[in-house]
């Protein structure tokens, strides 16, 4: 007898048949006596179809009108899911973001949720109804339709769970949980039973794209227990929680994350004077290029080497900007490399364990993998290596930190 | 410098290219200095696509959820049209039915408009913006999405024009006006410059389906000048107005309407006692069968023949019901015919002209067309004839009342 907020993504509701399957699943939860609030995405492909219509008219359409347009995608799903529930004799009622209402700021296409009115949903739950809410969308104070940006349905789910003080927010997706690393790279990658919000954030931002980052931050902030499960396969999934396991049981490292999409740029021989970092990164940021890792070393000759990574798509653009800056700064040279990969070990356990980083470096050295860049946070160590060593590095680290199962995971 | 409310139907906004063409048209009106409020339908085919999704789940889905579903159709169009306007440098803002807000009763799928809040639209118009409103939809007092039923976008246009006290409500459609009769039947059918609301109602209900009846009633009630025009062809269209022309200029008959969809049923030898009509029609109405013409004659033997017409699709159902009633009433026989057609002459001019009906009967007699049933109203005379004579009857009446042009209408 719990209150669950469940979120079903675009693939899970991609066809009428899959919507019927979701309704079957909800029926089982309902029969177990649980109260259900369900947030859904647009049917897969629908959002792209709508964006295609807009782009046939304009390359850069008004964000306000884009929100009016794409918010119809989820609105279709909520109606269809309610019909599928009603067909099964389950009372259900759908709400758009504005109907709930999910109040957001006015930043169209990337709005943030400010408040959720739970009164109407509470009334429906008390009347025994399943509440079906359009994910990804809200309404601003002036009544304009807003969207939370792509993937924002996760955030809707978490925000609903927080507002309703739900027992758990369950995100149904096409993977059955969070793994120690990508099973396509490491065959015996293991599904994690539990992971902390902080670890999940590091895993997500590093390329294990199971959940939208903002939804995890939100869940962490409001302490909403969050569970990732598969829509297509029964199983307990992975629980993302604030509770840290006792250190004895807790493995030092929870997972290995990696990212192939980055490129590295270095300005060499920069005069070592205050304000250099912002003079380099200011124009990069002005050009809307996002910077990930930043490393700076003092060289012997009173100059410094300044290195950072950007998305590979921004590499050429960033390099051009850098050449101009380097000239102005009197720096020696700009060098870059877009054949790199970032590999990170993540785990709250490393807080209380010394030597985690050196164990990582040892494992890589054993395979003769050269480390080009290092960056660390409290629960993460990231290295940049040549892209060709990526799989080798991930496998050797997975094994060095004993993350594999005894028996191999079957497909 | 007028305020126009314009309505574009599904065919007019059926593709991105057609939406661009509508934007071009609006741009011209804007450049002439007019204020514009535009009501649009869903892109043609979209509403049927959505209904198809619903019916894949349930034959008879909840009306509330159907409204949530199908209202997305117009929401897509308003966003795309605003984008097309903005691309042309025209400021525009879209509103769904709930955003405007168009307050309706709670009769889902056939809601009636109760009130329209014009404040926000007035603000937009003052700021020089084109206001684009989703037709066909509204919101009830509890915030539930409602729709006005199919074809309801015309009603939205008229209701907006009434609320805003617009100079004219212009309904853009795929025909370029109201004709004296169907040009597919009579080659020299003529476009009418003007027609009264009453005539239009008689024409519409008799099968000249240019405008949704309810929108004409609404326009008549609130005295909104209504103009039907073509989206695809420039021209003045037909103005539907309360002003009657001076009798001298006014033709006696405005048009010939006809309908092939009816069937006729007669209960013969009904005892001529009070209450018979309701005992016959009560069960028909209870079975949700709509009755059109009703004629009753007293026969010589103190019994009466009771005849009425129904939609051809309801013929068999109605006949079965009638046989039961006839037995109870002690009537002699039930006879029917579904190979009939109804032809009507319509015109406010006949009010002040005697002999219009006899001129009609003469014209039909000249062609040896037998009249099976006659029914008259103040501005209309309808006859039922054998279906095979329909075209002949329409052509001879069109000619008898001098409705044709001197030069033939080109296609």
C-alpha cells in the first residue's frame, strides 16, 4: 500500500501495443493496492516528427511556439494511456502540465519546475483513480506552455514524487538498471542494487545516460527514492538513494564511466599571471561551447600550460577561438587532440579509502596505457587516454576493482 | 483598418506549404493595416489519425480523454502558423482553447461555448500581434479540455468575432462561396454575393454543407457579419448577413438545396385520434433516429396516413420499430422507400411573393416529375421525389427561377 510515481519513457509508450502493456503493468500495481501517479513521455518518434514540421518552416523557431508544438506529444500519450486503463476497468484521469498544474519559470524549452499543485491529484487518488500526467511540460505564471527540455519527463516524475511525498519514484526505461559499466564493453558488467545520488550524478554526466542529470539532482535534493527499471523485463532495477551502505559492505568503486565524445585542447606557454584562465575560457563560453575537464600546470619557465576538454563537435570551433586568444596572450602554441577518451572510476567508497587513484593508475600502467590528463573529485577520478585504448582501459579497471560477477551476464 | 477574425479549415492548413500560404495571405491583410485574430483547424487527416489511435485501444473511449487527445491537432497548427508568421517578420502569438480562454460547458466532444475572455487577445492586438487561436476546443469551469464537436472550428471563429466585436468573421474553406445550387449538378450555378442567415441555415441543413449550422446560428444571434471565402482562390466569397436586400433587387429564390441521404416511411391507416403522432415518433426518437420532414393527411375513413423521412442509414432500424408501433396502434400498414431525394427552394424573397410554390410544382410537372411529399416553411419549400429525377429537378428549378448566369461558370 504505497504511493508510487512511475515514469514511462518514449520507447515504453512507443506504440498502442506498448501503451497497452504499460496499462497491464499498472493494473498489477493497482491490484496490489498501490496508489499510482504516472508521468509519460511522447510516443517515440513523435517529438522528432513535430520538430521536423517546425524546421520545415523555420530553422530557429520561437521557443514559445516550439513548446506549444512539442507539448502535444505527451498530451496524446496521456489520453491514450487513460483509455487503455479505462478499458481494463481502472479509473484514470489525464492532466497536461498546465492542468496539474506544474508551475515553471518562463525559460521556454528549458524551463525549471517551481511548484506543483497536488490538490487535484490527491482528490483523484482518494477517489481511487490513477493519475496520468504529461511529462516534460509545465506552464508559466502567465499561462504559457513550457517544456523542461529533452529528457525532462524524468524530472517531471521526480518532481511529482517530491510534491506528493511518494514512497518511490520509479523510472521505467529500456535498460533494467544502472550497471557497473557499459555491458557492451565489459561482458560481465553487473547491475547495481543500489547507488547513491552523488555516484549516479557522476555516472550520468560521464556518459552512462540512464537518467537525465537534472532529475537525479532533483531527487537528491528532495530525498526522493528513485528506482530505474525496465519496461520490458521484470526485475528490481537499481535504487538510487541517499543512504550510504555501511563501509564494510560497500565496494570502494561503484562503476566505471567513460565518454568518447570529447576532444582536448592545450594552450602552451601561457604567461603565468592572474586572470589567464578566464581570458582563455571566457570567449569559449561566449561561443556557447561547454567545457568539461580543466587542468593547469606550472611549467619551469614562469609560463603555464592550460588544457581543457570540449565536446568533439566543438573542437574546430574552439581551436579557432583559441588561436586568436593565444596570440593576444603571447602564448607559445595551441595543440589539440580529438582522438581521446575519458575514463572515470566513481564511488562514494573512495572517500574513506586511500590509494584508489594509484590503484587506477597502476592498472592502466600494467596495460601500458599512457594517461594524458587527470582530474579528480571527492567520489571520482577521471583520466584522459588515447581513444584506441578505451575498451582495454575500461575492462582492466572493471577487473582491478572487482566489479564483475562470477557468472557472466547473459544478454 | 478593420478587425477581422479569420478561420482556416483543415484543408487550408493541411501541409506545411499550405500553412505558409495562409501566412502569406495574413501578411497581406496585415500590410493593409488590419488587425487579425485567426482560428485554425487541425491539419487535414490529423484528427482522423488521432481517432484511429484511440480506436486501436477502445471502440468507445471516454469523451474526456478523446478531447484531451484530439485537441492536440489544432495545437500543432497554431504553433506552426505562428512560426510561419514570425518567419515573415510578423509578430504572432498562439493560444489553445484553454489559454484564451474559451469557456464551455462540460459536454465533452460536443461542448457549447459559454464565454470568451478577450482581455489577453486585446493586449496582443494593441501590441501589433496576430492572435492565432486553436479552433474547435475550449475548457470547462474545472479546467478540463473540451471540444465543440467536428466542424466546430467555424463556431470558434464566429464566437471570437462576436466576443471581440470584429468587423467581419471570414471563413476560409475549399469552396469560394455559397452557390445557388451544387455546381456539380447545375453547370451554371452562380456564386451568391450575399445571403441571409436564415437562408444559409436552410441551405446548410439541406445539404449545402459549406458552414457548420451551429456557427451560422451563432453568427445570426450575435449579428456577426460572416463571409465564406476560398483559401486557394482570391475572390469576395459570399457574405452572410442579417440585412435583407430591398425587395425590388432581391431575387425571389436564393438557391436550390437538395439531399440524397433520406428515406421515407409511412404508417397507413392510423386511427385519427389525439396523441398518435407522439406515439409514433416517440420510440423513433428514443432510438436516436433523427426525423426530418413530417407530413400527415386525413384520409376519408377516419384514419390518417403518417409519413416522415429519416437518414437513409436509419431506414431499416426505423422500419422495424414502426412495424411494432403500427400493430399496437391498429394501423393498416407500414410502407417505405429509400430511393427518394429531397429538393428545396430557399429564399427570404418568397415571403412577399405569392405563387412561388406553384411555380415550383409547375416546373416539376413540366418534366413529369411526381411529387411524393411536400413541406413548407416561411422561406423554403421542400419536395420529396424519386431519387432518379434529382438532377433533372434541380436543373429545371434552377432555370425556372432564373438562378443561372448568362456566361457559364468555369471550373
